[in-house]
């Protein structure tokens, strides 16, 4: 009888802990999606202000095969924000669909498809939790599709 009670207690604890973990992961996924949707909207509106809250201080864009197929460009945060604010890039609204979100402790990888009227982008985002437990985008790797 004691073994059965102990087994049931352990199983109940495992179920409750699993439910809490699933809710926590779902909550984190929702917050991550919100950050990326804010990123997309800010770019579409050429509004750099939201970037203050969602981009890590070490944020960078990695553009493989840009500006030519034999090059890889790394654009630091300040340059990227400047390009958006000056409307040299951005201004295109995208419908965002999330393909994969992988969370491990305080880091996440997100694959998203940004679909626009004139083309689309496949983006891989790397996000980290800051000291205040806010998700920040630290890297954006985009593949353009015409």
C-alpha cells in the first residue's frame, strides 16, 4: 500500500511539474513571437523606436552572399537601426509565420517566414533573455526569396 501511495504521489508530482513546464514554454513562445512581430512591424513602418526594447546591444544582421555571392555582410545594431530610420531598408509589410521555435533555458532559436507582396524572406533569429528576463534579438540571418 505504501509503495502504491508513493508511486501515485511521484506520478502526480511529475504530471503537475510537466504541466507547469509546458505552460512556461508556451508563455515564453508567446513572448518570443511578440518580439519578432514587433521587429517585423517596426521594419515595415520604418520606425526604429521599438528596437530600443527588442534588440540586444550586440545585435547584428548576417547577410550571407551580400552584396555579392562571394561575400557575407555583418551589419551591427547601430548601422541596421540607422538604415531602417533613414528608410534605406524596410518599409515592406510582411505576414509572419513561425516555422520553429526552440528554447533552451535562457536562449532561443526561431525560424520564421516573412511573406510580402513582392517576395519573402526566411529568417533565423537568435534570442537571449536579458538580466530582467526580457527576450532580446541578438542575431538575424535572412535569406531573400524573390
